[in-house]
């Protein structure tokens, strides 16, 4: 699929490509980020043939208040809201209209939302022997399996049942260990990263996290440069 759809028109992407985020801290963090950054919201009716622009104004205990689009026709009680967070990830809310004011719309506070991540760098599938350890809130997480890896980030999963870290959590001292038979380098260290997506595998109950590197250095150095397609 054309990556421009992921970047600019997520409402054209199949819902199957979105992952459900149910963690309350994650949902509230994303909503507060959208409010504080005045992120543009795209409102779509359920047929996805009408698009309206808005912003999130207020978060209450049970509702969200958003700016009422000028073109709003008053016929959409159920609609979808798309917005990008600080990591560039698209998020979608299935909104239910509670009330309509002269200048604003009030919808129910969602207990979950849907997240789509468009990768900006090519990733390669990893191997069972590839592992990562890092510090999250002063707690060491070790021997996590690297599912795939790129110059800008990676997807990792616990090897047993586990709880997901909150989205936007900062992690430090990311130590990547690679199988020497597949990579030129056996290990590398990335200073800092951020959790940009988190979900629990339905079958295995493993906690999986998409991590974006923040240090600016190339993960795994020449090891990845030798196997990744040129950008």
C-alpha cells in the first residue's frame, strides 16, 4: 500500500491495520497531547465521504469537547475522529455525539482508541536470538525478543505474559544483542528511546512495544547498514 495513504489519509486504511489501545493512561496521554498541542482533528462520517476539521478544546470526566466545524450539517451522531500524536502515529476514535452547541460538539470520553503506525524506515525481521534490554522508569527489562529492527526503531515483545508500558514512556540504556552469524556486530547501545505503540498479543498474551530511537545514532551501526535496503 502506498505509504502516502498512511501519512496523509488514514481513513482510507483498513481498520484491520489499526491496533486497539485500551490502557487508560495511554488513552488519556494521547488525548491530553492532542489538546495541549492543538493537533488538527479530522472528523469523518461512517461512510468516510465527508471530512471536517476541528480541534480538541476540553477533556472532562466523561466527555470531550471539540470545536464545531463550520460545515457541520448536524446529521452525524456517530463518526470517526483521526489525529496524529507527537510521534507521527495516527490515532482514531469512534465518536458518539452527546450534545451539539452553537460553537462546539460534545462526545463521550472514549475508553479505548485505535492506533496506526507508518514506518519511515525499512525494518528487517529479526531472529529468536536477537534480544534487547533497557531501563524503563528505573526498572530493568531484560531478554526481550526483537521482532524487527530498523535504523530508527524496533518492535520488541516479552517472551512470557507481561503488562504493556504506557505509550510515550521514555526508556534508557537500550542494549541490543544480535546473533553474530547474521550480523557483523554482536551488540550495540542506544542511549534513549520512546514507546510509541503498545499492545498485548491475543494468543500468547505477550506484551509488545514499538520503540522509536531518540539518540540520533544509527542502531547497530554497520551491522544494520549491511543488511537494510538503502533509504
